[in-house]
């Protein structure tokens, strides 16, 4: 059964009605973005916000063209996405509203942690490509980027691509989601950089969503990075000698883990398994076959 054939992946299961789930990835993102905005206002009360001076917190988080030559500041390629324009609260409001209403169905489709990986990797991709553009175009060192728009528009486009016929409200008009997608593309193609809107970052976010959807990307392999590091360490530093005696308790633990992985396959498909889980199932299958062949 393919991933898009499952009942909970069909369009009649999407959620557009307001609700709140404090355990969802979107809840975390909303809290972080709003908290950074409030902190910036509170810690910068004596300052006058301008496009150049965004306040103590925003100035620490924003990405600038000058960061290209400062490797110790490359973490700004992510942090900028949690800082919003201090001179215009609507910058924060529009991003968070779009994330809240359209993002929840996307999170339902891909799962909490994959959704979070998509969001963060899209933000980093937008930040890196903007920085490369700043170098290529020789932008002034103080030119800056801040805001979650690139990551949010990526999530919005994933909603459009997954639920093209779902009705959404564009301004005050109910339209199919695909119309919203066309509007987002045309809007950003028509605007010029001189407007102050980061249309280049928006377009990068849209292209990232298109690539993720049509190339069927999946970032779950990132969950197995710790396991990959341990294997690398064993390979170059040598394995530790262990004496292992199999017991019924160990077999029960294997069966419990196998049940968990089989449930994951049933829910998300075989492609959702990490490298460690695939190796475990291969080893477990061999054990089961060997036990069946043992004489009584």
C-alpha cells in the first residue's frame, strides 16, 4: 500500500479548523518565534527600531552579508528565521498565521519530526543561498535577512501540492488551494527587491517545496546520524569486546522492537525506516528462521 493510499493521507482528513496541540512541531515554532519577538521588544525598550537597528535580540540573530567572511557566524543561516522585523509586527503575524492554519495538515501528512526537519532545512537552505547571492552580487556587508518567510512559504506550498483542491480563503475569497499556489508564485515574481520584501528567499522556499514533493525527498535518515557516528568510531577505533549470552528476556526485547518497527512500516511505509531499523529487522528475521530450523 503506497503512502498516499492510506486513509489518513486523503484530503478529507485535513485540518483547517482552529485548534491547539502543545505537542506539535508547529506549537514549538509558534512559541519560539513569538518569544524571540517579545524578548527583542523587552530588551530593547530604550532603542528606536529601524531597518538597520532591529534591537538587541534581532541584531544577534539576523543574517548579514558580512557573515559570509565570518565562519563563526554561519549559525545565522538558521537563527535569522526566528527574528522578525521589529518595525512591523505584521511580519510576524502573517508568517505565524500562515504556518498555523496551513502547516497543521502538512504536519499531519509527514509527521511531527519530518515536518520539523523540512521547516528547519528549508530555512537553512534559504539562508545559505541568500548569503551566496550577497557575495555574488557584492551586497553591502550590513545588508541583512531576518524572518521565517522562506520556511513558512515552503510549508504553504507543500499544503498546496498535497491538497490542491482544498478550499482556502485568499483575502476574502474562497478558492482552491492551487489558486493560492499560483498567487504565491506570481506575487513573488512580480515584486522587485527594492520593495523590501525578500522575494528571492520566498522563491527559494517555493522551489524547495516543489523539489521535496516531486522528488519524494525524506529526511528521516538524519535520525540515524548518531548510529552512523558510532559505526564510524568502531571502524577506526576498533570494536569493544563484549560477551553476549542470549536469554529469553533478550528475545522478548527483540520481539518488542520488531513489533514496533512493523507498526511503523504499516503506518508510514517501508521507506520510513532508518538504517538501524532495517539492519535490526534483517538480523531479527535471520534469528527467527534459525529458531524454526532448530531440532526439538
